[in-house]
C-alpha cells in the first residue's frame, strides 16, 4: 500500500470513529475515559495539536467544535449527564 492510500484510509477510519461517537450520545466521556483512557475531548485535542503542528492556528474550542460538530457547550447541554459517584470513583482509581 502506498503512503497516500494509507493516509486516506486512516482519515476515513478517523471520520467513521468521529461520526460513530457523534451518534452514540448515550456514551458519556467519563465512561470512555474509565474504559479506554481517552474520550471525545482527547480526540478533539489531538486534532487541534495536529493542526497546530502543521502551522494551522486552532484553539481548543475550535478543535472541539470540529470534532463534536457543534460548540462544546451546546453538546454538553444536549447530551452530557452528571457523572455518578461510581463513575467518579472509577475515574479516580484509573487516573488517580
């Protein structure tokens, strides 16, 4: 496989992951952090960092909007729930 095809496949896989996570609003970021040690915010930060490394100015909020498809505050209002004590304890145990 040539390098360009690999880049295109990786980009397609990333877009599919982004779209999947946009559809699965029932899955909270804290659950993802507890199970996989990354969440939507991590992905949006990695996106922002990749842009910045290439000389493209992008703020944290712009990176989040690019990943979430809307301003982060709007996404939180629509989909984020308060973390349960069990979720908070699991986060503390795994990221303490």
